[in-house]
C-alpha cells in the first residue's frame, strides 16, 4: 500500500502544480498576440478539468458495486462503510427510541429503488461536500446531472432515490413528474477512497436502471454481495449470484461476501457457543460451495474466497454515539463487535494489489493530455518571439506544409485505422471456430442427465457452461489471448504511424515521447462520454466489426454500453453476463422434460454465436475508442500548428512589438515549469502502469 500511497501523493503534488501553472499562464498579458484571443477562457476551462482530476486522484482508488437481494442492507452498509451512518435518540410516546440516519435510504420494494453511488472527493471541490455530502440527480429524460445541494434532509434523498408517491412532495416541484435514472452523493468526509455503487437487484422494472446497473458492473473493480443475518441464502438468491459468478469468471474481478445486521442475530444457538449470525455465515458459505464448483468437483475458491464477513454498521454507529455521549469503554466494544474495520481492511488490500496504480496511471495520463498542449503552445510562443525576423517567412512556409500534412492525415485517419482494426478482428473471429462443438461435447451429457425443472440443477448447468466458455476464451489460442495480441499490435501500429506523421507536422525540430506526443495515453479509455459521443462510437464499432444484427445491439446492451448517459469501457475486453435466456427456455417448463433437455442442447449453438458476437462487438468498441483518441490527438496537433501560424503572422505584422521582451521574460520560467510538470505526469503514468503488470 505504501507504493500506491506514495504515487498518489506525487500525483496530487503534480496536479496542484498543474492547476497553479494554468492559473499563472492565464494571468500572463498576451497583448498583441493573436492566439491569445480566447486563450484565457480555455486555460480557465483546463484549470477546472484539472480540479476535477484532483478530486478523482484524492478519492476513488477503487470502484465497488454492491449487490444483493432487496432489503438485504446494502444502502445501510454503504452509509456505514463511509462513516455516514449516525445514531440519534428520538422522543416517542414510549420514551426514547433509536433512529439511524444514513446517506442513502432503504428501499423495501423492487419498484422503488434506483441505482445510487457515494463518491469521495476533495473538500475544496467545486461542490460543498461537507457533512452529509452533495446530492446530484440524473433523470431518465436527460443526460445532464441536476444539482440538488449540500447536506439534503433524509426525506429529500429518499424522494429522489425512491419513486414513492408519499415522498414526491419532498422534491423540488419541477421534479415531481420526472423519473430518476440514478443519484449520487459527493462526500468529502469518508473512511475509504472508494466509489460505492448501491445497485438494486437484477430485473428492475425500469430499463434505464438495468442499463445503469450493467454499466456499474463493468466499471466496478470488485463486488460486495450483501446478505442479511436474519436469513440464509436460498434458491431465490441463485439467479443474481449466478450472474455475478459469470461476470467474475470472465473478468477475474474479486467478490467480497458480507452478512450484515449481525447485531440483530446475536442470540446463542443450542450449542451455547455459536451466535445466530455465525451460523448464518457458515450456512451461506456452505451454500456457495455446493452450488459453485469447479469441473473437478471442488468449490470455486477464487469466487467464494473466505466466505462471508459478518458486520454491523449499526453497532459501529452506536459505538460512535457512545464515544461522544456516554461510556468510552462500551463504545470501543461496540465498534469492535461491528467488525466493520475487518471489511475496510479487506477493501484496502484490494486497493493495494489491484486498483490503485491503475487509477493513478489513468488520472496522470488524462492530466498530461490537458497540460502538454498548453506547454507546447507556451514553448512555441517563446520560440517564435526569439526567432530572428528574417527567418520567420521561411518558417511560415514550413508550417503551411506541415498544416497541409496534418490535415491530410486528419481527413483519412479514421477510415484507415478502421480498416486495420477490421483485419485484427478477423483473426479474433477465427479463434471462435469450434466453440459450438466444444460446448456440445462438454455439456450435452450434463444437460441430458439433469432435472431442468429444479433451480439448483439449472444453476449447476449454467455454472458449468460459464466455466467451459471461460476455459475456451482463456486458452492459449483462444479469443482472449488472440485479442490481447491483436490489440497490442494494433496499438503499436497506431503509435508508430502517429509518431512518424506528427513529427513531420510538428513545429518543434523533433518530437520526444516524454514531452511532445501523448502516445502513452492513447490506449487509456475515456471515462465519460455523452450520449451523442456514445452513439457515434457505437455505430462505428458495429460497422467496423461487421456485426449489424439485433444480437449485436443486445450484446452491447449486456455490456452496459448501448443506453445510459455515460459510456464506460472496460480496461480489458470482457464479455459481461452470459446468461442467455431464449423464449423457448422461458416456456420450456410447460413441455416434457425430455423436450426441454433437447431444446437446451440445441440452444448451445446459438449461445456460442452470441458469445462470439458479444466479444467481437466489445473488442471493436475498444478499438474504436483508441481510434477516437488518435483522431483527437491529430486534431489537437492541427490546432497547435494553426496557433503557431498566427504567432508568426503577428510577428510579421508587428516586427517591433514593444512588449516582446517582457513576454519572453514572463514565459521563460513558465515554460520551464510546464516542462517539469509534463515530465512528472509522464513518469507517474508510466510507473503506475508498470506497477500493474
């Protein structure tokens, strides 16, 4: 953890310097310089983006998706994990009663809950995130987040989180008739540098909620499955856990298992030693071991891990109340019995081993993409001011040539790279040959011997199917390895091509990888996109992949990509949830068992085809994101050449500009500091990426 924290401190320092540097540059007087028109506004916009990145760098090192049945205690646990759960004493007719106030409300019915997230951020962010945080809302009819405000009352949060008639009047009046897609609370006082997604169970009646859930599952670094201490797992939990298992199998993302509300199950069992919640934990682990086994019959330890951790957010909140108001010793006992610290330690280990360096590399690369072009502009301003007048005309002709070169590159880059991507995807397509036959050879006997009217038997077949598909995908010559190789070659090809072309189009003698072209960040997916950007990228991906059937759209929807206001692309290609339920399967219970088995066997071919299309569509989308980044890079370089031409024209029009010497004096230290910042951001990006290997 020390290495990650050290990188995080270095990144925070580099971002602080970046923000000050942009502010300092915005204060320079560019009188008489044509590129200065509108430059200050762009610099302040850049500063705002860096400020947002500072918040990201200081907070969410890990994204955690909370899954579980309705009323399992997810919302309560989210509040407790971040220290946002408070115990208050409320006077009633019977005296004083306990009331727990959390960041998020509990949703007792499937129809009332919308996805919610609690996001750590800096205290000096653009929002007032103190106390109970800052509430923002996204409606289904818009892609614009609406700010509700700081420390909203619990009833206000509940009114937006749950579409309940009796709560609607707590909303702003203009929001009474609007349906909420998701909410988020920005929090500056927190215990974990983690973004927590509180997700309803599968099968929400709102299609957009399902899209948000799918996107959150892809965006998540790990999962917490929450069960309640008052009951053990049963067949009603199998479908959701199996979906999680299939996602885990194909992505390798870890799952932590939590039994919450152990304070309500502290009674001793008949043996006089085991508490009720401990028995629930043991039975739940046994249930997982019985239903999620490897092909050799052993429980899948990679999925199950150590089993369930019993916790009580309420006990911890009671301890904090007692610490402030009553007995300090009893307070410590409550906090220890809550076992919340154990869960936070487990999550901190995940930050250390899996997610922290990736997060730092992404933020450093995105920050560099903002600062580096401004540094190049400053360098060009400084260079232009120093160039002797008799050389400017010759330089202008050279810049014109370079501008024509980069415009030609810009005009054809997307089509050229799409053709190259298509060639790579054909190799991936070929790697799926034989999957249908393989599924049949491995699963037919199991299907024909199973009672497909028994949910546990159905689960066994689905688990085996997920394992067989994963085995095929992850084999030495399988689709995953093939795509990894093809993507690596594709990225190398793009970088070499861009470096050569942009060197020729540069206003600087020769480009250096560490200062002038942001090629290292070209393969880092963009974290947020508008719906319009998403549609354009999606259309390009489907065209490039050559997949135009409804299955492709369904496949990408399963990845959380088709709908929703934001686009989240996984860092590595994943398949998403592979539980494919055909209409024949849904009505099969009405048929004879033998016919049902026959239909399941016949469906294996279609499942293989769906898996292939999902994978190729996702791979194409990943490739299109790289192509989009390449296009943005070329466009930025074209803009820089245009600004360089304007600088030369300004010098030619006013060769004896009186402020030239002062401008040189102002820009020299700024250019030196900018170069140092870009170098540090580059180093952090590379070190953090290397730490992930």
